């Protein structure tokens, strides 16, 4: 222990050992000591020396320290000392603080030392796995230094560490558990660790996101006070940016998890916005960047549109517009808010319409667009703010023809309001102001109002400007060309490169793909000579871009020339180029645009970001226009008149062909729609047919039940009549009163005969309909014999219908036979008991006949409708699209007819059932009255038995005679 006292502070006698010797002795003690306390004291001593003797401790003690981590897992104190020592020799932060005053070489050596020790540590991936395992220890003295050590390793060799952690079982999950630690120090350092872990590794970013990172981070931000929180909120936002930036999978997960809605409270600012802390500005800046990541133009259009929709629906866009119009907001936050709003509304019609409706809280209220444009053309505003406003205006007009029309309308004579400032007036003011940056911004903004909108290009030709008192107004197009060609006369504004570039970009966008605008431009006799003079001159480097843009403008005049001006046809302009400039020289000057160093920078992304105002020369949308036109203009200049004629003929042929194809496509779409509609109607009719068939089957079963019940009642009535007849005997007499009652009975029987006759007539009509259906079914069967497998089902259905009709005909014949029998019995009259009994039977039979006839009527109607529907279905299969419309009408008519006739069948059936019940009641009352009068009433069974007896007697007589 004396050795340790000497190292830790005791003054020993004799010469002092050097640092390297001391560290060597400590390492030997760590390796050889058997007591845990001795090893712990040795490691503590190495920790105290690790900052001063970083190189020596790192080279001599690293293996011993790693061995301690593997063998002494039970002692948290020695583990903490070992992890702290490793952290001190690997981390470069302390060295950076000490070397702030030293030169860069010393700093580089320190960084290399940390990277060297990191490489040594991660040579064996098991060391990293061991470190991840130690992070599961809850003891503060183990977990916290473990987090710091892993963070330092990631800073030095992030890619290698990410690969090891990615393949380690549950590696990322163990690190995510740090966010749930109740000790804020560990949680906060865990945030820093996850920041380093998720840098530029999409796979780890996805795993972290699906480990519920979004939920945990948003909860921490809320707990810490959102934008008013401290450095922890900043760390959470940086980690969220790492997870979402350029990661479409995590962005979609963030949106689908409804986390966009949780961002809205971040941007709730009060009325008093003075005195924002630097941390709040930083937090809000990162929050705005997070919103922009979700709607960035580099994302897929579908994902961006979905996020834009969610931001509008949850009120986030409205909250951002509130910040935009608030007072006291710091300039950098206001600038970033404008950029954020720009990308939230870019290409989204709903969001653009809402932004157009936002008014600034001024008196009188002014549209937010007007207020922003006032800042853009004000040269006293910061440069970055003016760039942000320009970007916002561009995004507002991006794919927004409605907004383009509203901006151009503010310039037209019929809509100008002298009492208010409009967007058009501000753009014109900026276009012709003395500030070249305002000229450029206004020209680009106005060009975006014309982008891909032929209507607004033509409308802008109507704009007239009053240049000075006493002079007639000139068109906006004329004024732009005057500034270009007569810059020396108008305060030399046109001589500034930035102004001229802006005006040339505006003119190129304006007359592009607009022959009418080209004609207006060429109508000014000074324009073409000015362009040819500019192109042909040998100017300096600064003027080369202007020459290239003049060549582009002249090339557009050739390519979109409709030859309406005799002096400036396509051919004459090409001859002019060949004589004054030379075709090769013209193409070379045209190429100056894309070769400019600022061209490629502007082509990278839509947002105008420039280091200084002087470098603000190109617009992103214009670079796309140049890329599109450069090749076609070069070809147009080199083409001969004959080639152009051939090309025009080919174009006309292709246009005609495209028109024909378009017509056929429209016809096919209409036919597809009709076919789909017909299919739906056929399915509907089929389902209705099945329902009707089910209903009719149920009705037939009910009728059969009623028949069975009626037969049972008839048998019971016959037995009752027989018993009553036996009890009455021969005591019946006919008096005057009985004669009157018999007369009434005869009249009633006569009335029943008339009803029976009427039913017989109706039955004949039904027979005729059935015969008609038979002939139609036969014709249908013959016509569909060759129609293939589709008509086979129709033939089978028709055969089934034919069989059903035949069975119905047989039943009708049986009913006719019974009716004849009833008529024969009714002719004898009620003179005796047998006749009276026959009369009652007639009434019963007629009631039964009426019931069965009603059923036959309903069945016949059903057969008729089914046969007609099948015939129509076969016709539809044969005619297809040619008779689609008529088939729809027929199906609709048949549907209504089926519904009506089913209702009528139900009503008729109910009426017949009522009539049957009334007839049964009448028969019962008549029999009762006959019995009261003394008449003998016999049942039909008795008559059958009597007839059988007579027949037997006749047979016996014949046998005797033989």
C-alpha cells in the first residue's frame, strides 16, 4: 500500500519514477493482484493519470482495462473506474479544451490519437458487445461512463461502430432503453449517443424509429417545455432530424403515427414576442427545419402532398401563418418561418388557397402576399429575408394557375384599384426601380406568374404602363425591351448585369411557347437588331451571360415563330443569324448559359440560396427551361426550310393521329363505363329475379297449405253433415218460408255460375298467353342454338319453363273438367236433398277453382316475365355495346313491370283468399239453412260410395245375364 500512497499523493523518499514507469507498475499490479481492493486502487490511479499521460495509459493499460470489464463484473466501482479511464484516453474533447491556444498540428495529433485508440478497442467486436452488455447495468457509476465511452467511440469511428452495433443482438434496443432512464444525466447523454448512432445510417434510423423513438422524443420535448425548453429539447430535435431527413420510410411512419399533429403546439407564440432567449431561437429554428424535412421538394410528390394535407387539417399551417404575421419575432426565425410556409404550400392547391386568404393585422387589412412582396422589393430589408419572400412567392404560384391568374389580374387595367396597393403594382415597381436586386427579384416573381400558363402570357400583353406625363402609355413587354435596348437613356439601369439578366429571363419565360407574344416582341423593329448586336459583339466575362440569354431569346423567336410577320419569318431570322452572327458562333454563345458557374448551383434545388446579392443571377425554374430549349433551338437554327416543312407535315400527321387515338380512347372509356354500368344492372336484376322466385315459391307453398287446410275442413264438414242428416230423419217439410229460402239459394247459385263464367273467360286468356309464351320460347331456343356455352344455360332454363307450362296446362284442363261436372250438377237444381248437396259442392268447387285460377294467373305472369327477361338477356349477349343504351331502358322497364305485377299478384292472391273464405262461410250457412228446412245434405264422399254401389250391382246383373 505504500506504493499507492506514493502515487496518490504521499511524498516518498528517493528519486521519483517517471510517468511511464508508474503506469507500467500500475498495469502490473492490475494484472497480478489477487485482491479486488488492490486492483480497484490501481485502476483508480490509472484513471487519475489518464488525462495527463493519455498516450502511455492508452498503449500500456487498454488490454488490462478491457480484461477488468470482462472479469470483475460483480464490482460496480472498479467497472466505473475502468470505463472512465477508457473514456479519457479515447475522447478528444478534453484535448480540444487544452489545445485551444495551440496550433492545428497539435490538435490533429490529438484527434489521431483518439482514432488510434478507438481502432484498437474495436478490433475485436466482442469489446463493443461487452460494452453494450454493461449498459444494461442500472448502477449509475457503470451506466453513465459506459454511455459516454460509446458516444466517444461513435464520434471517432462512427461507420465501423454502426456496423458492429447493427449486427449485435438487441444492440439498438439496449441503447433505446436509455431514454426511459429516470436519471436525467443518463437520459440526456443517451440522446447524444443516439445522435451519433443514427448519423447517415438508414437501417439504424429505421430500427430506432420502430423502437417507439418518436413517441419518447415528443414526450420529452413536451415535458421540457417545447420551444421554451433547454438544451435537452435541442438534442431531441437534432435526433428527430437525423431520423427523418432523407428517410422516406421514417417520414411515412411519422405521418401515419399522427405525430405531425403533435407538432402544432410547438409554434404557439403569445402576443409579446420580445426578449426571446438564444436557446428558444435555436429550438424553434430546429422545429421549423423538422417541418421542412417532412415537406421537402426532394421527397416523393405523393409523400409530400400527404404531409401537406395533414399539416393543413391539423392547423399547423395556420399556426405558422400566425407567426408569419406576428410582431416582435426575431429576423432569423421569421426568415425560416417564411421558408417553411413556402414548402408547406408548394404544389398544394388547398394550402395555396388558404395562404392567399391570410391577411396581415394592419389597418386596413392587407393580404399576406402583398405585405411579403413589400419586403422583397425594399432594399433596406435583409438579403436572406428577401430571398425567403421570393421563394414563398414562387411556391405560392407553383402549379397554381388560379393564383397566377389572380396576380396577373392585378396588373390589368380593368382591375386596378387606385386606393390600394396590389401585388402587381409592387412587382412593376420593383421591376423598374433603381435597385438591381429588386429588379431581378420582381422579374423572376413575374416570370413564375407566367410559368406554363399560356392564358396569362396572353393576358399580360394587355398591361399598359404610363411612363411620363404627356406621353402615351406603352405595354409592359415594350417597356422591358426598352430598358434592355436603351439602358443608357434610362438612368443606365439596363446596363447592370443583374437587372438585364432578370429582364431577359422574364422575356424568355414570357414568349416561350406563346406565338402571340413572339409576334408582339418582333413587332418592335428595334428588338431584333439589338439582340443580334449583343450576340455578335466580343464582350468581357461579365457580359457573356447576357449574350447567351440574348441568343436564347432570339432562338425562342425562331422556334415559336408562326410566320405572321413578313419581315421576321423563321427563314429570314435564320438568314440574319447566318449573315450577322454565324450559326456556330450563335450556338457557342447560347452555350455560355449552362457553362456559367452559378447555373449548376441554381439547378440543384428550388430554394434561392446565394452567398451574396451579386451572385443572384439564375432561377431554378429557368434552368429547367434552358435545359429544355437549348437542344431544340440548336436544331432549329441548323435546319433548312425543306426539313422544317417535312417536320411540320410530320407534326400535323402526328397531331391528327394523336387526336384519333384520343377519340378512340374516349370512346373506349365511355364504352367501358357503359359495360360496367350494364354489368351492375344485370347483377341487380339477377338478384331481384332470385328474390322474386323465392317470394313466388313461398307463395305457392302457402297456397298449397291453404288447399290442404281446405280439404281437411271439407272432410270435417262432410262428417258433420252426415251425422246431422241421420239425426233429422224424415221430419223435413217444405212450407212457404222454405220456398223463399230455396229461391234465394238458387239466385246465389246463379250468381256463382256467372262468376264461374267470368273466371273461365280469364282462364282462356291465360291459355292464349301461355301458348304465346310457348311459341316465343321455341323461337328463342331455335335462335340461340349456336350461341355457345352462354346460351346453353338459357336453353336449359327455357326447357324448364316449357315443362312448367305443360304441367300448368294439365292442371288447367283438370280444372275445366271439374267445372263441367259442377255445371252438370248445378243444372238439376235444389229439388231434393241430393241436389242441395250438389249445390253446396258446386260452391266449394268454384271457390277452389278461383283459388287455383289465381295461382295459375300469378304463375303465368311469372312465366311470361321470365321468358321475356331471358329473351332480352340473349339479345344483350348478341348485340353487346351496339345496343347497350336500349338494353338499359328495356331492363329498367322490365324491372318496374316486374315490381308492379308482383304487387298485383300479391293483391290478387289476397283477394282470392278473402273470396275463398267468404264462399266457405256462405256454403256453411246455406248447408245449415238447408238442414234447418229439413233438407238432407250429403257429402261428396257419400255420393261416391253410392255410385260405386250402383256400378257393382250393374256388373252383377251383367254376369247373371251371361
